[in-house]
């Protein structure tokens, strides 16, 4: 059974369809296994924050900034990858994505619902624990503001990027890990040109601008740190919608 996604010529109110797809994807991707695995990582991260708090009594701001930076650069994108790549990627891999096309709605409705479901899951399961643990180390208002803004921007951008990856690549999880661990972890450190293609560098710039701390790869202004990842969000969702609309769903 094969169906080609097409955009309906007559599109009624798409909100009910969006809500229905959003709820479906939220239930399908938030499996107990994924929630337990990412929840365990968040718990380990909080325990690490306790250790950092005890071990750095004289430079708590620097320690808290380092903690927030490490988690926004690694824990958050990995968690977003686990959920974001699975929203539509799992359905494409097992062939059940065809059933989403029973509703005559544009492909962008499915993509936006996948992005919204990923954001909905990741804010409480990783975003909130990182913010609370950062406050445990150092309840500085500027640091917390930078962590909140950086966390929300990171979750938004990575969610769009990995939802797109789930549509573009089969088995998107290893590709996402290559991007996070190899490109952002190593290649982006080679120079400013490579850093421009790493979301991590913009999130670090947000933290550095709010806290005044020196952070590696934090080479951009606060405006760039916020606007560029949000631009990536829009472009990734637009590309994912176009790609899904032109894909044969088997």
C-alpha cells in the first residue's frame, strides 16, 4: 500500500486535525522505556549538580555556568533526539505513517504536531531539571535567566532539526548522535566557520552573554544566539514539511 502526500486544494480549519495528530504522536513517542531512560539521565544530572555544589563553594557561579553549559550542550540535544527523531521517523520506518494521510490536511500539520509533541515532552523531562539543578548550585538571577532562555531555544531548535532528521533519514538516531557528538563536539571547535553550523555555539553564547563568563565557542551576540537557532527551527520545519509532502509513504 503506497500513498503520496499531497496538499489539499480546499483546506478547512486545520486546528482539530493538528490537535488529533499531536495527541497521537505524544502518546506514541512518550513510551515508558524512553521516559525512564531520559528520566534516569536527568536524575544523574541532578546528582552531579549536588556534587558540584558541594565541591565548588568559592566559585559557585563558574561551576553552575559550567554545569548548565554541559547539560544544554549534551543532555538536552540527546534527549530531544530520542523523542524528536521518533515522532514521525518511527511511523515512517514501520510503514504506519500512511494512516496519517487519512485526514486531508497539509503535511505541515503533521510536522508541526511532531515538533510540538517533542517540545512538550522535553521541557519537563530535561529542561526543568537542568534549570532547577543549576539553581541548586548557584541561584543567580542572570544565570537562571540565561539557562531558561538557552534551554527553550535549544529545545525548540533541536526538536525541529531532529523531527526533520526523522523524515529525511531512515534510522535517524545514529545520524543525530554523529551530529551532536562528532560535529558539535569536535568539528565545531576547529574554527568559527564550523561553529556557525553548530546550535551548541549559539546556546553557549546565550549563557555567556547573560553570565559574563568565558565559554568556549561562545562567539556570538545575544541576539544571534537567540535568532539564529529560531531561524533554524523555521527552516527545518519548512524543509521537513516539503520533504514529507513529496515522499511516497509505503
